[in-house]
């Protein structure tokens, strides 16, 4: 696996907007890149305590709206990772 390095500016100064888990790093990275591209804002993620922490800089409302729009894709990734029945009990958390 060769994921890009975390954007240090987003890591240090970004607003924590979403937390998730149980999805592979490769899949989270793809999903977060879609959020950044679609929102036009700086969005990145890192692991902390076994959770994927997603942070953003810029228009945070626009990033949140994009996450809401792409949430079905997140939920599908979760279902693929843990199974559809368990995925119904698990979810990401928006901040």
C-alpha cells in the first residue's frame, strides 16, 4: 500500500468533520478524495485510535453537504467491509 502523505496543513488546522471505521485505508482514501474534488475544498484524513478522522479547510458547510451527498457510498463501503446486517448498526459520525 502506498497512500499519499497526509496534508500537514489540514492535519494541523483542519476542522474535524467526520469519523468512521471498519473501511480499508485504500477505500477511505478514495472516498475522501471524491469529497475534496466534489466540494472543491481541502479535505484529508488520518487514523487515530482505530478510527478514520476526516478534516477539512475552507468552506466547511460545502464539505458537509458533499459528505451527506456521498454518504450512501460510505455506507456501501461499510457494508462491503463488515457485512450488510452489521453495517446497519454501524455508521460514521458527522461533526
